[in-house]
C-alpha cells in the first residue's frame, strides 16, 4: 500500500522534526511507500528550512513554501 500525507505548517520548527521521525518510524513499517508533502505558510521561524533538511535525511519528503500566509484551507487545496 502507498500512503501520502499532507502537512500544512506555520511556525512548527520545534515540532516538525519529532512528527516526521514518528511518521517514518511507525507508519513506514505499515506501507510500502510513504510520501510526505509539507506545505509551509512562509513561517518566520524557519519551519520550511528544517523540513528541507529532514527531506535530505528521509526519502520522499516534498516541501512547498508559500510566499505568504494563505491559511489552512488553501494549503489543502
């Protein structure tokens, strides 16, 4: 089974590393492929940069950094 997870973020620099780690430790065992899409609303705390660093560590992480805060609904669209 393949699974894709969309994670909208704003100022999640402190929590995104542990979330990604948990996802890959727990869910990766249950699926043959896990893709994660992080959509950052231009967080001033560096969330997108941290997510990109995590992408180098874990496979199949894509980061989209939006130019301004556009909200949760728009992130899912």
